[in-house]
C-alpha cells in the first residue's frame, strides 16, 4: 500500500471534519438531546403527579359524596319530623276547634232547653189558670194573682 499525498489529505480532511463536528455540530446536538430528555422526564413526573392528584381527588370526592348522603339523610329525617309535628299540631288544633264547637253547641242546647222549659212553665201556668177557672166556675184574674202564678211557675 502506498502512502501518498491523497491519503494524507484525506486524513487531514477527516481530522478537520471531526474537529468541526466536535466543535460546532456536537454541542447543539447534545443540548437538544439533553433538552428532550429533560422534557420527557418532566412529562413523566407531571403524569405521576397527575395520577396522584387524581387519586387524592377521587378520595376527596368519595368523602364529599358520603358527607352529602349523610346530610341528605339528616334533611330527610328533619322533614319527616317536621311533617309529624305539623300533623300533630293540626290534629291538636282540630281537636281544640271541635271541642270549642261542641261547647258552643252544648251551650246553645242548654239555652234552647231553658227556653223550652220557660215556654212549658208558661203553658202549664196558663193551663193551671184555665183549669182552676173551670173548677171554680168563674174566671180567675191572672193579673190579680200574678204572685201566685209566679210561685207555681217556680215550682214547675
């Protein structure tokens, strides 16, 4: 094999190419690779952080759901209690109203009984005067014997 000027020039050109690549091409290429590795690592870290955030959010949502179910059960229980209290109050009010109406009716009945008794007393007194006048064959003056008739009415 002959070493000639062409081979030496090819070696010098190859050395210059290596130096140029190492000086100007290799650093930006390595920077781009390192930058890409950093982006991939950041993306993986963000994905893991997102997974952890999702897990904690799911736990928090489960807690909120349990709390809302408990709160809704409490509200339903309060509604049932209020309904029962309202029904009981309405029953008590209706009973009071019925008692009041019954008392009023009883008072009215008592007044009617008293009026009927008074009317009967007057009729009996009139019948007594009529009967006495027939027995005595003379007319008894009701005005003259008002005291006697009042006493008869009181006895009846």
